[in-house]
C-alpha cells in the first residue's frame, strides 16, 4: 500500500516539473525579442561563454529601425560632393531593457560578416557596457570591434579570434548609458 502511494506521488512530481518548465520558458520569453538576430545573439552568448564571460540576454531587444543620418557637402576643384553618413547601429537602455537597433540599410547592404561585426559591436555596448576604442593596430586596422565606425567584414573575418579575445577581456563600464 505504501508502495502505491509513493508511485502516485512520483507521478505528480513529474507533472509539476513539466508545469514548472513551461512557466519558466514563458516568463523569460516575455521581454526578450531578438527579431531576425537570434543567430548572432546566440553566437555572441556562446563566444562570451567560451571566454569565461556570462551575459544576461533575458531583457535584450534587437530590432530593425530607422537611425539618423548626416550629410556633409564639400567642394573640391569646383565639384560639389555630398557624403551621407548613415548610423547603422545603436544601443539604448530603455525601460524594456538593453535595446539594439540595426538600420534597414545595414541589413540590405552588409554581407554576413559585416552584419555580425555590427551586431557584436552593438552587443558590446548593450551587454558588455563597453565604450568606443579608437586604437589602431600596427597595420592600420581597428584594434577593437568597438572602433567608433566599426570593422569591415573582411578585416573582421581575418582577425575574428583576436577581436573576440579583445572584446571579452575589457572591463565593463557600468556608467555607460548607450550609443551608436
Ligand atoms: Zn558604437
């Protein structure tokens, strides 16, 4: 008789565990929103982990949006040239949580390596709280993924391991309030 009761209670325990897991997944999914960037974010989390860094993506939002652009006009030898610089990425800390915005222009015109470099740069701001780093390597390429204007896809692909070592070894600036 005692054996029978024990078996029943075991079964209930299993049912409760299943319920517990469902509730857990639902609560986590409520605020996180990665849009089309789940692959890059999951890769970032894995790369962080392999460098011994744990990042909290539970409230992370990654979205596509319009970002500001600025045009500068110069006259060279009587020829007027207009250069338009479009912001391709932005990190803001909102009530919802750390929010990365990637411009539609970047998605349309960037190759996969450039897009990953851009998303990693913005996650560097939003998850690692890193500021920009303007240092250059001896060969003239950016020393960090946090270079103000980012790193182009080819340079990133060639030096990816070194860039990740640099990115995940920097101290976080808890006072960082967001930026592009
Ligand atoms: Zn930036």
